[in-house]
C-alpha cells in the first residue's frame, strides 16, 4: 500500500513539472495561449423611470 501511495505522489509531481514545462516551453513549439482579441459591442437598455 505504501508503494502505491509513493508511486502516486511521484506521478503527481511528474505531471505538475510537465504542466509547468509545457506552459513555459509551449509557445516555442507553436502553442498559442493568448486570449482572443475581438471587440464585442452589445446595446444595453436601462429601465429608468
């Protein structure tokens, strides 16, 4: 049981390191993490009495 928990902890650490590496190195390999830059305009109707 202890080996299983140790394995899961190592696996979680490895996944975290991989995620951080992908976040830093992804743009060098073509991954685009930027948000879309579209302007959105919607009319707002205010009910003022």
